[in-house]
């Protein structure tokens, strides 16, 4: 099998990059707000925080909210997202094929996500994608995006230099954290933020779907 590849390590964001989960996340955010007596924000506003840790997302959506209420909103969000929501979510078309192909070519794969560890483990089990990744990082054992700590931890664990890796994401938070440590970065336009939102962080390329990304990574 050919070993042709652009990078030795590909780090993926999860929501909006590999998983089409925007609608479910927004549903959970709006439900949690309603349960906890906070204003239910429009879909467009609610989705802008996808990619941040849950606590940071709540603070950004509801500035000045008391810490005790943040805890309650986070609990309500997690319960709704994992157990109560009837909004479907699926991996983007071509996700499994891409991960399988990269893994088969000897590319190391990782996840850097704003999800909680509980949330990430649940969706990894749901999709069956866990065996593809040699390391995953969440804000629980690291720091929330756009802090680049997750990327630094993944590089250290993988014993690789920043030039050997690429960050693939769909938000400005992904691009910003990669730019902070001069890591190559690729923007996916099928997710949460627009290419215009990500442009200021100078992604080296952008793609509309995972098939096109895969062809580029393995060219």
C-alpha cells in the first residue's frame, strides 16, 4: 500500500468537522436555557460557541451569569444532549472512509475538541471511531480552545514536531489555536463558522467535504 501523505499527524476537531451535530448542540443549548430560566437565544447566536468548552460557551452566551447557574446549565445541557434530545446526529459523509484510509497509510490521528470527556467518549462509542485515534484531548484534561494546550499535549504524546502535524477544524477557535503555535491548519466549510470567519487565521487550505480533504491529505 502506498504511504503517500502530506502529514504524519492529523488532528481533527469533532463537532462540525467529523460529526454533523450542530442541530443537536443548539437544541441542547436552547433546552438547557429554558430549563434554567435563561433567555433562549436564536439558533445563529447559539451555534457560534460550538467548539468552546461548555463552561466557556455558557459564559460567552450569557455574560455575567453566576457560577452556580453555569453549573446548572451545564448539567441540563449534558442530560439533554446525551439522553433526552430527539434531534439526530451523524458523522459527515465520508468520515469513516477518511479515517480508515489515513489510519491504513500510517498517519497518526487525534481529536482536539471542546466536548467534555464524557461527551466525547459517548460519541466515539456511538460512531465506532475510537480505534482510529491514538490520542484524544478535551478541556477536562487540558484547556478550552482557543488555548493551544490540547495541540501541545498531542504533539508531546506523539513525539512529533509542529511541522509534521495539521489541525483540521470548522471554527475560528480551531484555526486560532493552531495559528498560536504555528501549526498548519485546514478549514472545513461544512460546519459552524464560515470561511470568512476563519480567514483571518490564515488556513493553508479549505474544503467543502471530507472526500476532498482526504484526496489533498494523501496527495
